[in-house]
C-alpha cells in the first residue's frame, strides 16, 4: 500500500514538473523568433533575453484570436514594443508569422514568415518576399487590414499576391489577430474576433 501511494505521489510530482516546465517554455522566445525580432526592430545592439518578457494571454482573448500563440513585450533602450507569434491557416497548412508592433506609434513595425507550406505556383514563393511583407509596415494597429486585388484606396488596404487569394488573406488574418490581441491586452480596448481559417474559400485543409 505504501509503495502504491509513493508511486502515485511520484507520478503526480512528475506531471506537475513537466507541465510547469512546458508552460514556462511556451512563454520563451525561440531562436528563430528572436532572430526575426532582431531583424524587424532593426536594432544594432543584440536584444538580450532579459529584455523579452512573455505575456499571459487570457482565455477569452485566445478564443477571439486563435491564431495568436505567443505574445511578448520587448524593452530596449527607452522603447517598449510588442511581438506576436501568429499561426493562421492558409491554403494548404499553417503559416507561422512573427509580428512586431511599435508600442509608441501603435503601428506594425514589420512581419516575418517563419514557416509556410503554401503552393509555390500560387503565392507560396511570394509570401517571404520583401515586396509583399513590406506592405504591412507602418500600418496602424487601430484598424484591421483589408485585402484588395488592385490599387489600395484606404490606408489599411493590402494588395494581395496575384493568384494567391487564400494565402494572402491568411497572412492578413494573422496580422489582424495580432492587432486585435494587442488592442485588447495592451491598450485595454475591445476588438472584433479574427478567424483562424480563411472563410468563404475552398482550401486543401480538412
């Protein structure tokens, strides 16, 4: 009986230890994410681990913006910016985005595609190109971005990649989800939910 109780207690401690470690690691920034952060901040000095703090996302925020997996506050110099790992569903699979928002200007500083498996012929090759990613720079976090086919008519319009409607919209959804999370968690405002999957289009995702 004592051996049984001892084994049960040992198993419980092990579960708590593993769970705790896993939870703690989920708030840390991985090497690829930190590399993207360094590039998007355009900082000449390396951002130390101490300058990066994970942000706890409330359950309600997670339900409204399911694409956002992680959030961080970054303190360096006299600045305080915010970084988000957002993983919307594209045409074929998940698109992992890293987004940095300027905490002073409430603007997108830049976005980076960490991983994607979209169809090369229909936009996959273009998702990581600067000419597309730069379209998100300096966009206000106060207004969701809108996909357009041709020339933009509003400040929040993003021209899609030709023949890549779903992939383009997925990236826009991912950035909008980061914006919504930023507005609710950092600014204390209410923002409209952003879907995880591109709605109204046929995709390969089952």
